[in-house]
């Protein structure tokens, strides 16, 4: 079960200390909720609000520490809590200058580790894409264009072909080379409508090859997709696979 805690002002302040300044300002933190919640009656609404701030802060910090662990940083949750308690008791073991210098050093380490992890993931994606495209090229009926776009005609329609300036209506499913789906208009039960020259180059080129009523499978190398851009669902340098059905052209 998922619960969503909006980052309070207090939580945002502490988030600065663990290297997620922009996330604290712009996003809500999605974290695992406890399996069971004890029913407690608070004496006043102020007490309840105070507890809610603490719970929100703890959930955010927990999720943040887990994210830091994924890039190789082992930050002790016990020491984080000790720091909070000491600060409330005015017994901090670090001066303000020492704390600031330590956090600046942490920010630098986080940036370096994140960059290293991104580079490693991108290298893996490049290799996976090359291997997938080499294998797909052996499939009977596959065509590779001069740009490197690959496609397989599954159904050839008899309608008009769109121009780059046209708006098209399509159904599609997008997956990574390992088969993991990242988007699907079929799942939404709603075709997508967009100007063909406002999408990734692989789509702009590929859909122009399709008469209305066609269904093609496209394998799009990263340079015709999102390139080095890294997103939560599409790693940098990913080769993308799309099943596309052209339903209509809106001139």
C-alpha cells in the first residue's frame, strides 16, 4: 500500500541536509506506509499536528536515506535521529560551520556518485540497445532506414500517409528492449493525438511511412529517441520499441 506525504516546511528544511533540495521544493515523497497503524487519541489538535509533522518528516527522511543507499551512501538513520534530538536540545555535536561544511561535502559526494551511476547505467543501455537491434535486424521483413530507424510492417493499411506537419491519431505501446512497458495508449483506452513534427525524431520519420490503417513495429535507437536524457521510466541512451497503429490523419 502506498501513502503520499506532502513535504512540510520542516521536512523541506531537513531535506536540505540530505542533499535533495530541489525534490523537497517541487515533489511529494511517495513512501511505503506502515503495515498497521495504532489508533491513538491526542489531547489537542496541536498535539496531533505536531505528531503529523514528525511522522511526515520521518517518512520523508526514510525514503531519502533509501535513495541515498541506492547510489552507495550508507547514512545511519540512528545518527540522523540523534542529530535531530540534539538540535532540539541545543546540544549539537557540530558547530554551525562544521555542519555546513559537512553538508556541502555530502552534496559533492552525492553528485559524484549519482553521475557515476548514471554513466554506468547509460553504458549498459547502449550495449543492450546495440545487441537488441542486431538481433531484430535478423527478423524477416525488417527494414532499416538511413537514419538507423528499424521497422517491421505487421499490417499495411490502404489510406493516405501523413506528412510531418500533419496531426495524427494513433494507438501505441512503448517498451524498453527488456520488454518493460513505459507507456501505452491501449491501457488508457484512449488514442493519442499529436502533431507529427512535435515528437521524437524516430516517430516523426517512422509514422510518415505508414498509410492510415497500418500497424508497424518500430525499433528506435537512442539518438532518434531521448538520447542521453534520463527519466524515471526510460534510462539514458535507451533503444525504444514501439507498436504503432495509425488510425487517422487530421489535416
